[in-house]
C-alpha cells in the first residue's frame, strides 16, 4: 500500500507530507530519516458543540485534560494507519501531558512497535500561564498568535519556537540518523514546524504529519535566521559571537517548561 493511499485512510484532509524532494511520494517510507508527528486525540478541554472548552495547562485534578471516548477512537484509527505503513519499529517521543501519554498508550495497545520511548518536556503545548483553567475565548487565543501579545500573558510564540528548535536539533535529527521517529505532541508544536509554509492549517486531533530529515534541516536553518533577525533588528549592534554560526544556536533550554497547554 502506498503512503498516499495509507494516509487517506484517516479521512483527514489536513495531513501533511513535507519533504524537500517529493510532494507526496507513491512509495513506502525509508527505514530512517522521517518524523511522524501526531497530535493527541480529542480531550476534555477542547471546544466543540457541547462545550466551550478552557485553557488547560499544568493543572492537577479534574481539570487536567484527558482523552474523551471520541479521542480514544481517533487514537485507534491513527494506530491502524501506523500499522499499515512500513515505518516500524520507531523511536517514540511523547509529551508528558496526560492526553498525549494516553494517546500513545492506545498506540501500544493496538500493536504499534517502538524501539524506545522518551518523555520529552520540550514538546508540551504552549503554556497558558495565568490563563490556565479560564474558559476559552478567541480574543485571547488570537492575541497569543502575535509575536508581542498585549492581552495574552502565557508563553509566547517565540518561546515555543526556541524550545522546538532545540528539540529538533539536539534530539530529533540525531534520532532520524538511526530510524524513523514518532512524536506524540500538540497543536502548537506541530504548527510551529509549518511556520514558513503558506498553506498551513491548525493541526486537528490525531492528525498525522510526516516530515523528512531534509525538510527539518531546512526548517532549522530558517528558524535560526528568523530568531537572529528578531534579536538583532536593523540598527542594533550585533555581537561577533552571534554572527558566527549564522545566528542563534540554542544549545540548552533556559528552564524546563511547565506542563501546560492551550485548547488543544
């Protein structure tokens, strides 16, 4: 079964195939060099016809988002897709949040084979900060998308980009030298990898996006240049150590992100 045919099994019009070589090749994936990003299944915090949802982050107790019955069914369908592709066994990287861990547990129960499993704080959802637990509203959500928000007091887009950049460079690309990788994560993390694409859409629950190693390497270079320009606007004095290496090299995170998310 071809990759393009297999992807259509999830009946998701928003799947992505990102490669610098092929738009959507009619062939199996190679045994290494591809990252399969999957958003968790539908959670108890997500807005839908029956609930407005809320900003969910590092909350304990009943407000911590968990998979709904719908979310479990979505994860089962995604597992069926993974089992049709010649990509296993996989390195697995999982966000520590409950809904992503539950999604991955469904994959394992349905026979998805992994070489190892890493719980990775760098791929948690954007942190809602003081908005955690507040009812979801589009005014705040839209402001969150601004590079310098005025109302949103949680984690910024720039901060998310930095930690995703660090993760791709220090963890993901080395893994792809050995084997394909499965990353169970969140909407903002997956959308960050589409920053420079014109046709990007918000990742929906259990959406599968496949990225080649060459695509990710190109994304890293573009993101480093973007952040170099942001930190060194026209007229500013550029320090020599910043010039070396074509911009910002994020060798470590300044702090471990808290377990938090927003409407995802």
